[in-house]
C-alpha cells in the first residue's frame, strides 16, 4: 500500500562531514530550495531503493515500527551533507529508533551517488531532499519520495 505524508516537524541534526560545502549563498531561513523545485528526484524508483536498502540492513530489530525521515542537502556538485533525522512511530508520535539501525540507513543514503545537479537559468544550486522510510518490524516497506 502506498502512503503519502506531509509533515511539518523539527529535524534532529546529526554529525556532519566537515568536507561538505554548499556552493551558493542563496539558501536562507526564508528560501530553502527543495528537490521538487528543480525536478531533482533521485533517479531510482522507490521500489528499487527499498529493495537495495533492505539488502544492506544487517541489523533489523523486530521492535522498530514507524517512519524515519532523513533530510539532507545536495550541493551543486552532486555531493550530499547536512543530514538531519526525524523519527515517529505508527501513531505519529516522536520516537527514537536504535542508533545502530538509523546509522545503517544513513550510510545507505551516503553511498548513493547519482544525485541530480539542480540547474536554473544556467546556474547550479544547492537543494534539500529527503527520504522517508516506512518501517515494519525492522523491514523497510517503502521509501518516498
């Protein structure tokens, strides 16, 4: 079953790579460009991403159910950084999943390298994107967008 979610929530910032640099100064508190502004969705389908994510999960505790969103930036070189997470249970209450599990999914995202470069009027831009993992008993059921 497909799910759609539109959440406005606070993200928890996690350890950042010092080598990650944004390319432009256009990002402000008022203007934070999103992937859909540039048609920059990751090129693999949600189904393929879900399949790949489940293959890399070594640690799958059966007590993890809910949604894990990892939001991050893609810079004008197609590199990723500035990772943040938001974790909720199936009742949409904020929760904290086991760190070992979250780190596996973060590593999965960091190893994806086919990010589209956002271009507008012959300029490359940095943008926010995210993956939300729908999790049942430690298994990834779906990834959106």
